[in-house]
C-alpha cells in the first residue's frame, strides 16, 4: 500500500533504494521496495522490550555528540567543506526528506514532521523555498529501535538525474538515553545525513514527561529541546503527503502551529520575500518593491502577463 501510493502519484522509481544496515553485526542488502523479510527487525514486534527508562538528571554528558561544520550549522563537516550553491539547497532538501520518510516507512519506524516543516506542509505539502533545514520527530520506543538496529547505517538511493545516486547516513546520538533537558549539548537525538553534501535532517525524540506524569499529568510529553506536548496533540497521527511522498502529521496540527507560530502563520501570504499564490499553490519570490505593494493591499492579479509563444525576438535586420 505504502509504495503503491507513490505509484499513484507517478513517483514510482523515484525512491528505489538499497539499504545496507548492520543488523546484529550481520550485513544485509535489501531494496526498500520489496516486502519486509522475516529477519528484518520490525518496530512493532520489538516495541515492548525497548521502552526502558533512564534516570539521568545526575549524570549529564559533558561532550556534544553531533558536531556541526565550522562553515554552516546545517552541514556535517565530515562530508563537506562548503555549503551547496543556493539553487541546489531546495532539491537536496527535498531528496533528504523523501529518502528519510521512505526509509522510516520501510523499516516500520514511526516518524512525523514538526515545527517549520509542518508549517510548510500546511501551505502546499512542500518545503518552503527559503528553508535550509527540516524537522522530524520520533517516539521514544522508535529511538531505542533505531539506536539498537540501525545506528550508523548507510542507505543508498537512486535519484533521477543524479548519477550514481546518493548515500544517506542514519546516526543516533549515544546520549539519547539521557532524557534530561539539562543535557543542552545533546538536544538532537539523531540525524539523517546526505553524505554527498553534508546537509542533514535533525531528528528529535518525543518522550513521556516523567516529572509531570508523577504529578498526575498522564498525557505529558517532552523533548530534550524543551518542547512540551500532550499525547492527544500528536496521536493518532494523520496520513498525508509531503514533497510527493507519504508522511505522518501530528493529530492537532492546527493547534500546534498556532501555538508555535501564531495563527497568522496560517493566513499570512507574505513571508521572507515570497508571496503565496493561491491559484498555483506556489511561494513566488518577489522584489521588495512588489512586497511593499502587497503590504498596501494590492492583490497581485493585475500584472500584465506575456502571452505564451510571444517571447521577444531580436530582429536581425535591425542590427
Ligand atoms: C575538506 O578539506 C580538507 C582539506 O583540504 C580535505 O582533506 C578533506 O578531504 C575535505 N573534505 C571533504 C568532505 O571534501
Ligand atoms: C552510533 O554510531 C556512532 C559511530 O560509530 C557512534 O559514535 C555512536 O555512539 C553510536 N550511537 C549509539 C546510540 O550507539
């Protein structure tokens, strides 16, 4: 079902992939498109044994596991020495999230989008053209599962128009077992890293908030980055599409977005030098002059448009 949905969108083939995870020290090759085999660790079958609790407030790590590059905080310096050219960031980010979502879906690891990525989904199910990062979350049992079976695994994807495809690395922070928000150096629990460019997605785990639960607040959830949720904010997850692939969305997405960005974030069509075109559902880049006109209430519908096929031609006889 999952990949036939891709087929419906005309995207089959976009995400054909081979993952080479080390499972109990044993190398396995498989294609993301094929059926799950019996030996593959499956999240649901392992879930009960993975929900350990760690008492960590007295044992805060002194080192930071994920080190960002010196040239840009959204790049991993092990794989790059410079940022991508501006026009390449959007397609690379799109491939990052497509391959991440496909991989998590294939290994049965529950994940959903949050923060700015959820807001950009809200508008047109695509990344904002000005974005340079993406945010995803996973549940606590999922991070145990990924740490135990998929840490430091390479996942290779064929990508249309990219010779040789790209390899993505899934890395889990060893300090994910420390739940305390005092561990400020390790608020990111995992990363999905494009080894060809160094660009990555931050993965954060959403965990039961033990302190609040002990005080009788039974739905309380928290992340190490100090975001707090209710179970009913996130679960049951809803199904949608993002960048053309299936994605899961937190249940109360409108409330979550209003809380984080204000309700105007869902109505304001002018953002970061871009204007949202209601007809095409695209964020168009605009000049500051046009931006001022929009601010004064201009609708943007009265720009003359050249008729198709009438592009200017240089008259050679006039040269
Ligand atoms: C970055 O530059 C250093 C020094 O020139 C080089 O040794 C290294 O291989 C480069 N790394 C990448 C990922 O290109
Ligand atoms: C994942 O692997 C990396 C590289 O070996 C290691 O530094 C890190 O501690 C591992 N994470 C976990 C959760 O074991």
